C-alpha cells in the first residue's frame, strides 16, 4: 500500500476549497479557515484570502489604535467584532462554508460508493438517506463538485483502491 500523503497535501486542497467558497459566498469563516490552515502548515494563501484577513485586522486594529490614543468610545465588543466579521453586509458568517462543506462531503460520499462499484442512482439514494437530504440536493452537490468524480481512491480517502485486486481488502 502506498503511503498516505502528508497533512499539508490535504491542507492545500482545503485552502483552495475555502478560497473558492469565499469567492462565491463571501463567507468570512471560509477565509479564516484557510488562514488557519496556512499558518498551521506554513502554506501560501491566495490573495483573495489575504485581502479579507487584512480587511478584518485593519478594522479591529484601527479601533484598538483609537483606544490606545485615548478615545473612550473606541471599544471592541462582540457586537462590533460581529459587524466587522460580516463586513457590514448582515450576512450570517459560517453558513456558506457549512453548506459548501456539506455539499462537498455529499459528492465525495457518492464518489466513494461509485468507485466501489455501486451504480450512481443507487449511490445517490443511499447518500440522500445517510445525509438526511433528498436526491435533488445530492444531484446539486454532484454538479457543484463535478471534479470529485475524477478523484482517485486515495483522494477520496479510501484506504485502498477497489479496482486493484492486489490490495489487501480490495473489492472482489
């Protein structure tokens, strides 16, 4: 069995996914998840994510600077941080990242079943049931993450390639 890729390999992929989610939804939770992973694994961040981190830190930092210079009205409380986090747009931070992550997990679940030999329609039905959703949502996840169908067993997190009969535990 080939060795598993290092955690940095998966972190790079997740950073790319979080950048795509942020680009599409402007969900700051996705940007901060990417930032966390880049710091943890010493990886580069896309400029779009750097710009969001800079926007947030400058907004909080400018309040702290005003307070440091004696402005008694400059306070950093949860409400202020929430407004800065949302970018003043009234968005619910985290929901875009959650939906995209769930959608990705659904697409991967279907791909795992299919790579193991299950017909796609049966896999969709099983995944819909397992994820407490419906077939339409599963189809939408497959469309949104169409690249998943081209992923190999290792990328899908399978411990073996079901198409390789020489592997221990492979499907027969």
